[in-house]
C-alpha cells in the first residue's frame, strides 16, 4: 500500500475523533487513534486507499454518521 501525500478520504469517526469531541461544521485537528484505513467512500465495502499510522495528525473536515472526511499529508 502506498503513502498518500495530500488527500481527503473517508475514515471511521471512532478512529479519529477524540473522546468527548463532537463532529461539527468546523474542521478540527485530531490524531488517528489506531492505524487508520482511509477509503474511497463511507463504507467498509469501499476500497482502502491507504493506511495512516496511529498517532498521525489528520484534519477532520466533516462527518456523516459514523464516517468523517479526513485530510492527511
């Protein structure tokens, strides 16, 4: 799997939102709670584009249900 330089993709909210933080309309900087698979779409059926290492900083730009759009790189 290759590294993704600068990109936005979908990730499970539980893996990027810190406990007590809430998704909002404002982008927020978070850390990947575990190795984070980023996907083409908001589904475990969507293709995995890359894996962000645990502890890496990501920008959460929006969330829908259990899924958030994150930017990394």
